[in-house]
C-alpha cells in the first residue's frame, strides 16, 4: 500500500487526483490532504479517504474544519506552518497542486523526505527551478510533471537521447479570447475570462490561459525541468487541445502526444509511473474529429510569451519576480483595478523596475531569497497599479 498526500486537494487537480485514488482505495494510504476555504469538500474527502490529517491554509477556519471532522479520527490543522509540517510526514508519492508561490515550501519539504513529487504547482519551477531540481537530486527524490504539456514531453522522451532533441513544442488552446479583437479583449470582464473553451479548471488558471500567462509559465517550467535552452522551446496555438506537446528530433521527426483534454491522464501517468494503467478518460475517435488545426501565437495579443523568454535570458530570481507580478496583476484585474490587457503591462513594468535592484540580482537562490523577492515584487506591482489609478 502506497502512502500518498495531496496538497491542494480541493482544487481541480486535487479533485481529479482524489477521483483516481478513490477508484482503488485499497492501494493507497492517504497521509495528508490540504485545501483552502472549501472546508466542506476538504472534510468530506478526508473522511472518505480516511486521511491522517486535513489542513486548511486559513487559521480562522480551523474551528470549522474540526467541527466537520468530529468523530472521524482525522486530525485537523490550519495555517502555512501546518501545511509544511504535513509535507514532513513520510509519504511515497505527493501531489503538489497548491496554486501559486505558496506551493513552493511544502514541495521542497516533501522532496527533503525523498518522496516522489507529482508537480502540478508550476510556480515552484518558475520561481525556484534550480532550487527545486537541486533539492530533488540531493535527497534522491523524483519529480514527475503533471502539467499536461510537460507530462506529454516527458512521455515523448521515454527511451530517447535528449542530445538528439532539437525543439520542444508546447500547445495552447488560446483560451477564452483566442478569436476576440484586441479592442474587445481590452474591455473583457473577469466573468468572460473565466470560461475556458476546452478545459475545466479553476478561475485563476482559466484567466491565465486567456492571457497566455499560463503558457508563459510553462515555457519557463520546460526550461527548468528538462534543462534545455529557452531557444528550443516553441508555443503553438492548437484550439482542439488534443495534441498536448511535440518533441522534435535531429532527424526531423516530431513525436506528438495526443489525448483528450482531461487532466486525469497526466495525473494518472504520474500516479502509476513507470507503468501504465487503465484510466477513466475518453478514447479519441480520430475519424470523427477529422482534423487538427494550428496557428502561431500573435505576439501582440500574447506579450506574456515574450516576457517569459526575457526572464529565462536574464536568469537569477527573475522567475520569482515574473510570477509574483503576474499573480498581483491578476488580483488587480479581478478587483477591477486594471483591464485584461494591462496585466502584461504591469508585469513588464515590475520586471523593468526590479532589474537594477541588487537585492534581487545578486542574491543566492534559497527559499528565503525567493520569498523575499516574491514579497518585494508584489509590493512593486501594487505600486504600479496604484500609480496608474491615480493618474
């Protein structure tokens, strides 16, 4: 029986992971589940899976969680430190699906225990890729990608010599506004940006998909995980979302990973790796689908992709700046402080302002320096948006 923990259990990735584990409960011993404000869901899953501990990120909700778990035998805890402590509990396999930079610390703690980390928290690699990969190597831990694109690349490289790889192509649906004019995009509301044409995801990642910031993060992830140059990484708009990535080799061949837009495939691959097991996902009927379509991303519509390559060129802690500024810009859009297209402008301005800051440029990459950079970049982003509002 494998010991497993799920960090971010109440989000879409966490719920899909629980769906797979609940189909074969005799094979898993659930150690820890963590979540946010959805206490009812967290408690229900903790009871059903007989978890050792359930943790909410919000201290004020601890009484609610305790009440919901009363009589179950499941321990209740709350707060960031409790989440980190849950990651210290021995587990064979840990799903890292907390959204945002908050997922970095528990992911590192799980790697320090030597666990296999199924990484859906892309911000970990974006903000601290060398730290994450170095920690895994030091503690003989393994990281398996759960983003559908990186799982596809990972699978495409099985049995291959990476020296023969010429390029890595990750695909993007184009999001909610892929066929909108720039004028309409400038007036887009959070509600309009929160509807994805293909995937069922949380609000923040769905909006990031519409702005292509999600794909920009994945460009950075690709470089950090696979150790390739950023010049090798391409993005292709593929509205059907069925080809998740392609690997190009030096003989001209392209290895494509094709599957339905269902995160249970990438999760299941990581859960059962190195074996494949039957998964409850759609079997594609290619004759019915008929054709796949592709187009190059418009750099004017999606400046986030350019910024990602600039971040990789600059290196250092720029990934932490990029992610923090992106998160605060998204907050500003959701709060009505800035427009949809202004999110990229905020991020670019924050990167420019922090480019000459010695606290950012000369610091060694540690959890503390990444956290400090993250905090400072959020403050700068708030300053930028406040200045714009006061004009």
